[in-house]
């Protein structure tokens, strides 16, 4: 993905600006989400000649099936692996996009029956959907057949700082390819034109024609009809080319934001690809207790971050006034006899500056105690299991012996 370069001859001005905003820049440029659509499944990726001996051979379907065997052509969108926060999610409500679905779209004047969201899938090579498409050898999201303006893809990020700025970037691909269209026409002895994906390819002029260009709109909002509203557009993407889209959004009060991609108005059902999604923002850790407050004094309590973070994340826990520390993901702390303790946590994602959670007040209460040399001190509670001092002879009864040796039999339901 092409990245803009910061250029300036005013070195002193730039340096001053960077010094003033160093913390915000380091935090906001942290990768908190995204995907390159990698999957656990190894998707089929054949390499054939882009002519009548390969992709445009009339028996290419049978040849591909023979090469593939039991391999997998496509994968569902939600199964793509995430960058950044594991709690992120992405989806497309379109049907699973396959070559068979694409045939249905073309046979129904580019409209998938009974749906407005077309077909979507993760695929390694778009030519597996239709040989006339642009050839790639990297996994990407592909959609076609969606009604214009409908959101075809969404990506949600959570666990960020409330009301903070988040930037979403992705590469958008126009999969209609002039070279492949020309080879298809040549292999099928087409000398004038043919219809494809809502467009007409003119053989003589080597050009596609249609009532609208291929583009993508991006936003953090959709209307009641599911159409992407506001936001930005890639503008026209050339045949077989790609453009980067950049969407700036703001998290809600819970630190969550969703980005949407959709097609602009007009008849625009041709396949389009999305890849290299990257989302940058600011995380805001939260501390949670595995026990309800107040917790019992002298009893260990497990403190955990509310959100899950990627591998390579570092953690720094500390307490006051006990001055205990930990670098583990989870923090087991045993409070003493004070009424409350303050717990602090800083988290640093790989390559990012540390973000600090709001201080967590761990309140306590005295639950158990014992006299130690005339001093009453809190003690840990003990879990007692029924099978420590009895047995279950059947599914309905429980037996135990009293200190005098008497055998007691009770209804098991009272011991659950």
C-alpha cells in the first residue's frame, strides 16, 4: 500500500510541531486493526497462461478442478485474520461469492436474485470467479452484484479511547482488465463487443463502456436503507488498477467505531477487490475484577484487561500502597486489611507507545479472620468440596459420616 511521505524544507518548524505533538502522534499512529485477508485455509492459486491455452481454454473449468482436487477456492469474509485487536470484527452480508453465483448474476442482468448485497468472498486469484478478471496472487476480498450505495463490507474496532480519531485505509481494485478482455475476445472470435459486469467491452477500441465509473465510497455511517452516507470516495479507478481510500472516523463513548465500504450510484455491479486494510487509532485499556467488589481481604483476586490484545503486547501492573508489580497479562493480587487499594495498568501494543488505564479502586471487606497472638487478622477463605468428606453413591443421593461415625444420607439436589 502506498504511503504518503511527509516532506518539508522548514526543518525547524516541523521539528517544533513534532515535539509539541509527539505523544498524540505516537498514540494515534498505532495499528489497532486491519487485515490482509489471510486465512487459515490455503486457498487455490493456479497459474495459467492468460490466453486460449490457459484461462480461456474452453475446458479450463475441468482443468482447474483436476489441479485443485479437494482444495478450497473461496473463503467466507469473516474468517479473514485480523491485525491489531483480536476483538475486532469484519463482515459482508452478501452471499458467498463463487463462480456459480457469478454465472447467476450475469444471467439475471447483473442482479443477484432476492438480495441487494451481491456476492462476497476471500479469494487468492479473482480469475477463479471469472477468467476475464484481473489476475492477482494474493488473498483479497471480492464483491459483485450489490445494489449501488449499499454497504458491501464493514469493519468494527473496539477497545479504543472514547471520542478519539481513527483512520482506516485500504487498497481498492478495479478487477475489470483490458488485457484479459482482449484475450477473451480473441479466444472466442468476438470482433465487435461483449457485455461483462454491467459494462460493454468494445473490441476495436479496446475499452469498457458503461453509465458510471468503478469506485468505492467509504464512511462510518449508513442510513436506514443500509446505504453508505457521507464520507469519502476513491473516485474513478482505472481498468485493472487500484486506488487507496482513507476514511477518518471518531469512536463513540464506548471506544468503538465501524467503517463501511459501498458502491456509488448507477449500474455498478462489476467485481471489485479490497485488500491491505489498516486501521490506526488510540487504545484505552480498562481494568476489570474477576470478583465482585468489595473483595475479601487476604483472598487473591484476579485483575484482567477488559479487552484482548495481540501477541507481543507488553503489560505493566502496579498497586498502591502495597507496591506490588507484574508484567503478566493477568494480575493476581492479594489485598491486606486496608479498605481499598489502587491498581494501575499500562499496555503497549507492538511498535506503539504505552497507553494507561484509568486507576482502578479495589475495595475490600473482612470475610474471615483468626486470632494470631491476640491480634485479629484476615485469613483466606477455603473452598470445601462435598466429595472431600463424603460420596455420591447414586445420581440422587449423597452420603457422609458425622464425627461420631453416624452414616448420613441426603438428597443429592441439596449439594449442587
